[in-house]
C-alpha cells in the first residue's frame, strides 16, 4: 500500500481519540471541525447501560450503527442528510462527482491503514474525500491491538489500495447547530435486571473461550465509555473528593480490562481460566452507581503499601523482563513503581510480561494467582513466581 502524509484537512489534535470507539471517533472529528475543540466531549454527557443481541448469541454493549448515529448526531448537532450502502465503485464515483467528504463505515478487515487489516472483522468508521493525488482518508481512531497500534492520521490511497473494499455504509452529515450544555447530566442509573441478565449470560456460557474472548471487547467498550463520561464531567466544577473517586474508579476499570484480556489469553492458550472475570465486571458496574450516581465516597484511594527493599536475583530478573517489555530501565521498576505508571503500559504489555517471565523462569503461573493484586509491581510477580 502506497501511503503518503498529506496536509491535514481536519485537525485531529483536539480529539480525545483514546476515549472513543471506532464509530464515535470520526463523528468527533466532524463535531470539533464544525463547533470547535472539545465539542465531541458531548458524547460523554450521559452514561447509560444498554445491551443488544450479539451475532454469536451473547449480549453486547456495542450498539448497532443506527443507534450510534441517532445518539451521537443528536448530541453533536450533526444531521444525517443521506445514508446508503454503496459498492466501492459507487462510493468512488460519488466522491469524484461532488468533491465532498463522506463519513463511511466498513469492515476493518478490509481497510489497509488499520492493524485489523486481514486480521479481524468489525465495523469501523473513517472520513473519505477525493483528491487530485488519490483518495484522502482521515481516521482519528487510537487503540493498542494484538496486531499493532492504530494511530490517528491522514492517508492518501490509490485505487489499488482500496481493491479489497467491496462496499461501505456511506453517510453525509451536515451541521445543524449544537445546543449549549451548561450543567452536569442527570445522575447515572442502570436497570438492575438488565445488568443482571447481561452478566448472567456470560456466567452461564459453557464455551468459556468464546465468552472470555467477547468479554475482552465488552470491558474495553465499557471502560472507554466511563472515561469519556468522566472527561465530560471534568468540564464542570467538582469537589476534590469527587474527582479523586472518579480517578480511582477509572483505574479499577483499567484493571478489569487487563484482567479480562489476561484471562482470554490464558484460555486461548489452553490454560485454566483465572477466577473472578465476571465478578470483577459486576463489581465495576455496581461501583458506577456510587461514583457517577450522585453518592460519592469522601475518602481518597488508599496509598500502596511498602515495597520490599531486598533486590535479590529473582527481583532483578523480573525487573529486567518487565523493563524490556515496557522500554524502561529495570531500576525504575525496582523502586516499587507500578507498571501502569508508565506511558508504555497496556493490557497487551502485561500479557507479554507474564508470558516472557514464564519462558524466562521455566514455569507456568497458577491461574488462581493471576488476579489484579498480584500483577501491579515487580514484587507482586516475585511472590507468585517463587
């Protein structure tokens, strides 16, 4: 694929790409373009819980495209002027004819600028326009994936680069004026029966590999939605205790995501499923009601306990492996710093640390030990490795 960087038609710098899913993120680009930096944070104004029937029979919190467009465009002041399924040839012809920009949604498996290309099927949005030098693509999506990192950018593609794209949902969006927002949204509520039914489906699924695999997507989507909601709330004055509670809660959600991905990797490699996968998700959803539901704890999150000082051979080996994965000096980890305090950390890096350690030490960690409390620091890993 021939890719060159072109002058930006849309400024991506104001978009909180890491807080948005692959449908929202390019609606966000349009919102900030029309209404100014930060307008897209309206997508986080409400925190709702809803689920839909997934293709594999398990429920999903990922809404269908029509629901996404209805909610997002209403919040962002964007009206759907037209929407149609076009073949690749029809899409290119339409763009050549009017020179406009289209918001499009297609299978990420067929989009060559993404790490999902030829690896994973999912709906993915992008902005597309015709230019004298090729097809101009803008995509603000950011995510760490098993096949590499998706990063926001602009690409110019030739016809051959898009040969695999058979069709796309093509949507023309026009600004209609966004309503001012001058207050926090109503407190978060959730239908207890709906949440219980959603969790019960994953608890009861006999195919644990399939259930845990789908939960990696579910927890990722849920965590991003809560971070987006917190970013919106940060636009309004809040007390220090409330802000601290939100930060602690979002860290807890990160741990749910990490642990779910860890469980997925272990199960997919034929190991036992680590305990508590659904229970941790249940606890995080329940805590949403406390943190975002109007009743906020006044205590700050507890500080981590003391870190053992002895730098024995095992600690140095563990620190060397973790440091190599994270790209940081081992000494930075031997002082007790948690892995997630480094910008390079992610759930993928945590998995890599664990798998490299198992290879380095010639051991296999017990599934019951792979819980959040054992996976934050060098000394945590030393305890389960001894």
